[in-house]
C-alpha cells in the first residue's frame, strides 16, 4: 500500500489525536471519521469548525496528489 505524508498544524494534530482509539493508527482514525460517508452523514459528530478543517485537509491532500 502506498503512503502519503500530510502536514498538520499542532491544533489539527491534537484534535485528530483526541479521536484516536487504543491500537488505532492515524490512518485508521481518518478512515473512521471521514470514511466513505458524505459530510452530511457525520453531522453532529464533528463541530462545524472540525468538519471544515477536515474537509480543508482532504482538499489539500487531493490537490497535492494531482500535482
């Protein structure tokens, strides 16, 4: 499986880390939170700010992978 590296500021890292369960990798956390679901399905799980930040991170990753 190929790997990609993303950059997170300290606040984003701490938020992601707070969702991490025992034995779970950060990739597992992102897959669980973002999954294949639409953003509307996670309404109520993330704050509006967290959802916006995660969406921004995903878009940044997509942009970098296209380059």
